[in-house]
């Protein structure tokens, strides 16, 4: 095998040169494996208080505690319902209390007083309409219309009987 080896540089003993080259090569491989990077590419180490974020953990624990408490309350209510005979309490005996009840009642009373005053003024006042004058004017207008008209007003008895016969003949056909 030493006969097939061709060293890069001329040497007097090929076997020794081959061993030296192999030793150099193994040393090179060992150094490459053990080599450390010259440039630090790891980045900045984040501080422990930022990584851990204790406040967030505390708020999550509080939320979970609230949820657990609510779940426990619901479970106890469901258990009470299951233990009971299933009657429903649907009556609310709480009076409805409005903060503006007194003010609304006072406003309503004030409006009622004003309406009563207006009604009193209206009823105490005498009417300005004169029905007798209106009827006299209407009779005067009818007389003038009858005087002006070419034909007398109203249907005569002869005309009335003819219209009845005509209507009967139309419907009887």
C-alpha cells in the first residue's frame, strides 16, 4: 500500500512520509472537531425575570381560581337542584323601585292641575257661536238660491214615481 502512496512533496522515504501525513491529517481532524467559533452568534441571553414573567403567571392563577370558585358554586347549585323536588321559584317579591318616581308623580300632578285650570276656563267661558244667526243666514241663502234657480228645487212626486219605475224595469229585465 505504501507503493501506491504519492506524497505531495518529494521525499526519500515514502513510508515515513505517509505516516507523517496521516498523523498530520488526524491532528487536523481532531482540531476541526474541537474548534470553537470565533464569532458569537448566540444572541443576548434574556434575563430570568423577563423569561419567567411572574405577573402573568399570577394573573393566570387568579383567573383559574375565579373559574374554579364559579365552577364550585355552579356544581353546588346543580346538586341542590338535583336533591330538591324540582320546584321552580318563579316569584319575585321585590318591589320595583324607581329613583324618579316622586319626580314623575309631581310632574303628573302639575300637568293634572294645569289641565283642570284649562278645563275650568273653557267651561266658564260663554260660547261665541250664535246658532240662531247661522240658521237665519242659511234660510236667507236658500231663498236667494230658489229665487235665482231656473227650475224648482227637489224632486216632484211625478218625477219620483218615474225614477222608481225606471229602476224597477232595469232590475226586472
